[in-house]
C-alpha cells in the first residue's frame, strides 16, 4: 500500500513536471524561431554591408595611392623650384660680378671725363 502511494506521488509529480514543461518547451520553440528570423535578417544585411565595406576599402586604397602619387609629384615640384631658385641666385651673382665691375669702371671714367670737361669749360670761360 505504501508503495502505491509513493508511485502515485511520483506519478503526480511527473504529471506536474510535464504540465510545466509543455509551456517552457513552447516558449523555447518560439524563441528559437524568433532567433532564426533574427539571424536570417542579419545574414541578409551582412552581405550588402560586406560588399559596401569592400567598395569603400577599394576607394580608400585608390585615394591613398593617388595622394601618394601627388605627394611625390609635389616633392618633385618643390625640388625643381628649389633648384631653379639656386640657379637664379647663382645667375644673379654672376651677372653682378660681370656687370658691376665694368659699370663701376665706366662710371669712374665718365666721372673723370665730366670733371675734365668741367675743368676745360672753366678755363675757357675765364
């Protein structure tokens, strides 16, 4: 008799466990379906996002290469400008050396001639 009561209690407990387990399993099923929908949505959004990231990455790479080429060309232009400025300065110094000395001599000679003419003019005026 005690055995029947124990089996009845165990059967009742198992029945209550099954009754509580059914809604839990139903909720787990609903949650798994929602998770499946969520992951499907994410999968559909990741593909275009990955494509867009690839395109942006390629464009950024192209821009960086273009900037590197332009920086190289700018460096070459500055080097050429600097070299031109140095050559211009050297040219100016050469011109000053070649022109300044003869002009100084000519100015000295013209000044002396002018003084000489002035001296003759004063002599003839008297």
